[in-house]
């Protein structure tokens, strides 16, 4: 693995001048993904923060060919691009080697785009889908998604007198993707760039579809100071709130096992979306979330032990 | 002279055959009655290695159009087929295909929209997408469906057009009815449509493009205005040229609409789809009795031939527009609105009435059409706009 300085010069990276928020972590994720590839890429994206901030006509931050068509169909759209590539290559009308990556936020992946994603994965297209998961609909102004953790305040799960925050646990999309029996599925975080880049390289190397779920701390929606994005991601990993693991041809491997698990409260207290959980009388809510994180972590350890 | 083979085919079979002859690089499709057969038959061509097509068997029509869009942006000649609810499910992506100026050609079998759910013919599905920026070409019979699909490739891909085209035909009435069809040879179809040469491709990695950028209020209007241009000026001209070339090569002339016994017509029906055949039969009957009846069969509904249609109807005393869908606007069907608008600038206008018919596959009979001409003759005689402009034909009120 090259060092970060070398990587920053590698590949057709994202041009500066995009309009993501100061401290936004998706451009970091995107640069890590793009730097991982050794073959030319065609990229796609669902409607969302990434697309609206990088492609403001007549400008573009993309140095690779790029396609966005709508919100719920990033997987279907890039599957069509990949089908064209297969057809033209088979007919002898095209002779370059190209890889296909598409991106979607958690709204476009966990929720509205789940059917399109599931279909494309089942059909076995040679493509990588990267979910940049900031755990809510941030582009439309922080509404809850099925990736939003229990208790989190969003604009559609506000802190009221009768209800405080989201009432449900988050969906385990990575497990759903594992259930598709595709060659490669992983969870990653930009704080662990070496791990993320290795995962992208593995994903691009497999013959068939791959899926990587990347946690993306959102400075606006999670509400933290712009300089703390990577710290937030690191805390998420070290608290086992966001385990780094991969499933290669069905075999589980946890890539980071914290020696000392950071209490979930340490991760949550830096985000204003959880501030109500630290008020007196809400201790049980905090304990409930800690128990859920522990339960999922233990289940993952058991799953890994099974091979 | 072109090679000729006459065989019996249903509308779906003829469409699948035309698609085989077109041999697109990519097809993405999802089954829906009554269009399912098209892709089913096409899948056998793929399985037997008779086409070069990559067939993407998607999980929904929304993904069918999305994948077709992706493929087309990657420089592939790309097609899909659908009907009714499938078209409705694609609605969002139809606008995007047109907005990205992609020459996707799609057979679209007309079927009623839910609710109530119904699998039979009316035009509510394609009419519901009439403002999506797609060219819409309609057919009267199996032969015309087959020919339209081949011509649509040329029209959609023409440099002055660069818009998607929907080739519609009536569910079951055409899709499942067997008729003798003059089939063109594979080689002649290929020669007629030519090689697809896209101007831009996502696979051109040395010249990267960004597709689907966001426009704010400083550019959106100009881009939408640019889409309007071929609809205003290019498509009808190109469609006429393609139709002329098709007639010269294969002997069947279509134009942008068909005038049937319109030369001295005093009363006329304007209709599109299979009901045109029924109307022709009644017109021949009436003509034998000395009644000057005629008909215009609309072929291109998008863009709509406003000026040409006004010219063709200017000497008629009374016109009945037959709509196989209801716009639910309180004033009849969508074809009625277009025809009345087309006639408005004439110094002397024919009196124009509307008949909504055939919803959900309800038969339109010879007697229905005879009745319409009867009404037209009374209107022409009285020379007075009737109180009731819109009639629901053949419904139990």
C-alpha cells in the first residue's frame, strides 16, 4: 500500500471546487475509492449530496466518465452501462478494460434504491456499489432513513413531548447484501483509509458484483465541528457501533477489533442529534442503544468464528 | 426491388422480429401483459445466438428504463418494451431519457391504466406520458407496427432529432391478432437503419463526460428549450423524409398522418390506432351511398402535426375526434384538445366534437362509427355547434 501522499496523486481523483460542506467526509471517501483503482473507471451516482455538489452545470468535479440519472436507480443505471460494455466488448466494438462503480447515500441505497440495488446484485453485473452512509436524508435536510440509529433526532423524528427521536433500530443493509451471495461485501470507514482502499481493490478484482457500505460522518446532520469528521468515524469503529468487516465468498472477517471497546456514549455525546439521550431520565435509552450495539457485535464475532 | 416475404404474425411477433432485425446492443425489459411476449420471443433470439444483444432482465420497469438509459449513454443502441402500469412506473425515467437526448426506441403496447385494473386496450397509458419529450408513433395494424418500429430507429437517431421514440399499438387488438405481414429481410433492415454512431459515450475514457448534471435557474430553461426545438421543427420533417425513403424502398407509404377519402370530404373522423380500420369500412359504405365521409388517422401524436392537420381539415364542415382515453379534464380526451387547438387559427373552422370510446378494451363497432357519422351529418346540416360536445360512446350511463 502506498502512503497517503502518494495515493493523493494517484488515479483520476475528484477535482477541487465542488460544493460539499466544509468538513464533509464524502469527498474523502470518494478520493479514497478513486485512488484505489488501477484500471479506468466509469462512475455513477444516485441523486444526493454527492451528485448535486460535484456536477453543477457547466462544471464537474469528475475526471472519470460519470452518470447520474435519478435517485432510486443508481444500481440499475450503472448495470445498463456495464451491459453496454459487455455487449460492445463481445461484439469486438470496444477493446479497453474498464471497471464500474456507483455511489448512493443511505436514502438512495437502504430505502428508495433497495429494489434496484437488489436486482443489479442478483443479476451479477460486474460492478461495485458504494453506499456513503451518513445515516439520514441529509441532502433534503436531515430526515430519518432506515439507516438512522434508534433515538437519533432528525427533522422527521424530532424531540417532542410524546416522542423523542427515531423509534426504531437501524436496518442491517450489509447483512441483506451478504444474503445476495455476491462475491464481496464489506463495511468500511474513511478513518481507516488503508482498510477502505484495500476493500475497494478487492471489490474491483472479483468477477461479479460487490458492495461496500461506508460510514460517512455528516457534519451538518450529525452536527460536529468540521475538523472532527475522521474522529467521528474512528469513534464509530472503536465503539463497535460500525464494525469494519468483509465477507469474501461467504467467509466473514472482522478487520478491526478494538482492544477496549469505546462506550457508545463517548461516540454519541459528540453529536447534537443524541443530546436528549444524555438528559436525566433517559439513561435507559442510552443503555438500550449500548445493548443493541453489543448484541450486533457479539453476533458478528460468532458469525466470524463460524468461518 | 426489396425482397418480399409475406407471413402471418401477431403484433407482438412482428415487433419481436423487427427488434431481431434491428439487433440492438442492449435490451432491458420487464414482463407486463400484453407486451410480455415481445421480450419472451426476443429472449429466444438471444438464447439461440441470433442477435448480439445483451438482454438485461431487470426487476422492474423503472430499472428497465434506467438500465436502457445507462446503456444508451455508454454508446449502445438500446431498447426496451412495455405497456400500461409498466409505462406509468417508468414515468420519471421517460423525462430523463428525453432530457438526456437519448434515441431509445420502445415498443409500447396500449393498455388501460388501473384502477380498476384491466388488461385490455385503451390509450390512457401513452397519453399520460404525452408531455415527456418522447416521439409517439401509433399504428393501425400489425404491418404498420412492424414498419413503424424500423422507421422510428431512423427518426430517433437522426442528428436533428436525438429524442426517444415510443412505438405504440393496441393491446390484444393488434398485439395478439394475427395478420399477414410483408416482412423486410434482415440485411435490408440493417441497411435502412444504418450503423449507430453516438456523439458521446461514457466508455470513451479518454474524453470523460458528466451525464445528468444539475442545472440551476441559470441553465435549466435553455436545456429544456433545446429539447423543444426538434419537436417544433425537426421531427415531422425527418419523419416525412424517412417515410418517403421507406416507401421508395419497401413500397408502403405512411407520412405523419393518413388521409382516407378526404379529397372532397364534408364530414370527417380523426382517430388513431386500430379503430381507424373500422372507420375505413364505414366510410366505404357511406361513400357508396354518396355521402362525402372521410377520415384522418393520426400517426405521429408527438410531436402533433398542428399545421398540417388544420390544412387537411380546413374544408370539412364537421369533425368528430375519437379518443380512446379520457383526459378527465371535463372536456373529453387528449386528441380532442390537440385537434381543436390545431383548427383554431383557421378563418373558417369545422364544428368539432369528441367521442370517448373503447376504454378498458370495450369494442367499438361498425354501428358506433355509423352513429358518429350520422351525428356529423346532422351537425353539418344544421351548421350549429351542438350543446353537448363530448359523448361517451358505448358506455352504460
